[in-house]
C-alpha cells in the first residue's frame, strides 16, 4: 500500500512539472554554492546558452546509478562547447542531516564535477529550487533553451536523448 501511494505521489509530481514546459525558467534560489566562480549565480547568468540543470540528493540511488553517469557523460561531450552549460543542485526535501552542504561537497569530489554545484533546502525547509521548478524528486533533469525557456523537466532522459535535444536547442 505504501509503495502504491509513493508511486501515485511521484506520478502527480511529474505531471505538475510538465506544466513548466514552454515557461520562462525561474530563479534558482539556492541556499549556498558548494562550487562556483560567482557567489550569487542564477538563471540569468546562462542567457544565450542551453542549460542542463541536474537536481540530486547525495543518498539517492537513482542519482548514482543514472543521473550522475548521464551528467558526467554529457559534460564530457560538451566540455569545450561555449553554447552549453551545466549546473548541479542538491535539492533536499528529506533526510536533511544526510543531504547537507558537506554531502554535496563530497559529490563534487566523487564525480570530479567541474560545473557549478549548489545546495538548496535546509533542515525542515524544502528546497526552494524544487518548489520553483516543481520537481517531483531526484534525480531530476531540466533543460532550458538559449532564450531561458524550459524545454524538458522530468526524472531522466538518456545521454542520446539529451544530446539530441541539446543539439536542436543550440541552433
């Protein structure tokens, strides 16, 4: 019964994210940045680029089995492409003591991430990034076009699907 309830919640959450397709991307409202060159990094800093946003939690099995491998592969493919950017944000909505800023720093080291990495959500306060982007959990992927419009928002897409979408949006 509990599993069925969780599935229903996840399905309803993903349907809400579909409403954002075609909408202007909102501010990140990240609580803190673990890795970035700019203290107040936000959506406006990526104008004119295709942006791949990746929401994760450090303890999320799907993040480690699917999300981070996809993110790593895509960041290698587009390493020297000035039209594509990547941002990873730990979007804490549960397990606040495990999914904290230190855990996000460990993720940076574990996956050798070179992109900006943020942390959103503090003890008892659900991630504002999750609220703004109506994400349904983790791992979560959002792709924003060069004009700042959300073109994809859902749990996962394959490397091939992401490459196809990113390349189309770069034109």
